[in-house]
C-alpha cells in the first residue's frame, strides 16, 4: 500500500447493486463495483465488514480485487470507518505501537473516501492478514484465522459460561484447510487440559510463548478489552509449527471502548484475562518474562515522549479533512481534544501498570 499520506479513493457502484447491499448488510458475496486511486480505475468486489459496526451509518468495507493489484500491493484490503473513535487514529496508533515493541501488525494508511461521487469521509485503509501479509514479512506460510467474536477466548466455555458447540467457534479461516481446523481444535483442547505441573513445558510445543507475551504487553498497554476474546488474527508458523498472535481491530484503545465511551485506565488488570493468558501467567518463568518485558516497554515505548510525536502527526494529517467527512464534521471540537486525552491516558495507564508490576511477583 504505497500511498500518499492522505490519498483520495473513489468507489462507484450501480445504485441498484448498492441498494441490494444496504438491504442485506450481512451478505458476504462481493458486489461488483469500481475503485479509483491516482487516476487509475480497477474492478473490485465490495462488501461491508465488521460485526456491530455494520449497523452504523458510516460503514466499513472489504475490497476484493479480481487479481493481485500492484497499486495496493494486495488482493484484498479493508476500509475501516473508525466511526466510534473520535480521534480516528487509535487503530493505526495501536498498530504502530505494536510494531515499535517488535510485534507483528498490519500496515495501514488514512485515506479520504468518495462513494458514487459523494464524500464518505476519512477511512483507514488496512492491510489484509493473508498469505501476502506473511510473504511481505518473510514469514513461513501457515494457516491464518480471524477471531471474529467473543467465543474465541481459548476456553472450552463461552464468555457466558456455556459449553461451546465447537472449540473453533468464532474463528474464520483465512488461510489453510480442514486439517488446520483440526490442529486449532487440538491447540485449544491442550490449553484447557494440560496438567498444571507440566503446562509450561508442554504449551511451548504449540505456542510461541515469547511472542504471545510480547503481544500481551501491547494489549495491556493500549487496554483493548476485547482483544482477549476476539480482535486478533492467529497464525500457525509453517516452519516452527507454533501459533502466533496478530492484533486486529484496535480502535477501542487508549482510553475509549468500542462505543467511543471513556474507559478508565484501570479497566483491564495487568494480568489480563482469557484462559490462555491465565494459564501462561500461572507459570512462574513466563510470569517473570512478562513482568520484565512489560517493565521494559513502560520505560521505553509506552511513554508520552515516545508516542506524542506519532499522535500529533496523525492528528494533524486528518484535521483539514474532518470538516468534509459527513459523519464526523460536527465532532471537530472533540477531535481536537483527543491528543491531550490520549496523552493523559498514557500517563495514567503507565503509572497504573507500574504500580501493579509487583502483582506479578
């Protein structure tokens, strides 16, 4: 996605086809349409994307090209509306933070979208986590799953305490085959059944623990409440055979939840939650590794001095476009307050986590 800092993307779709999409917001069959960028036009298929976000006036889209597209360096991309984030930058900010701490994350760029000749607003153009994602990072080919709902909590039970119909309920297979589904079921079963006294030794046969703990640090710092039960992609490294976590949908971070409401800095405890995290942190060696890595990140990357330039830069890029966003143009005052709000959150969250590092001893 080698785009200018703020490019304009134009999508055109026949009115009757657009109406069919609006009549069935949950349909997954791509609607034929066209996309234009830098005076080049391409045939695409388009659907809505997301879960509760499909019900918003400003919807997010999945763009499917008929073949590999050199302009976007992809066969598929996502256009995220960021509708509930008053800053419009939390998703990208989170992904850049994950990269800073050495964790995988999708590439992304803000763009301005026009739909059938009318302004549709500021969007985040987001890389798909697929085989090209792996190829671009020189990662070994292996299955990829999107965790699409709260059932992907690495437990035998749902978050409501009910036995799951399937251990892989909520997972959408992006790459792989039926054998990979069986491997994922086996992984989740092992998480829940390995005896406590050998868990640390056995789980390393299935999970890249070091990478998981690094991902955990990113989630804990940004305070993505949902990331423990969804909002991630899961990749099984073809070379090591170990599972690795990739962040996904991180707009509900830096002090606001999925509805854009204020989330206090102590909402998510330092130990996080979900079955896998709890079992890992029950192992003293892993708990110590997590404590040391988190302390290091709090000293270096999760600081106002480190993140303020990025926040300011992203915010300033979008400022002049906000008044042209039909869904956000009345939120300029709140938008302008967001950098300070996020900086205060970073200060408060950092201090909260420092105060609770001792809980990991």
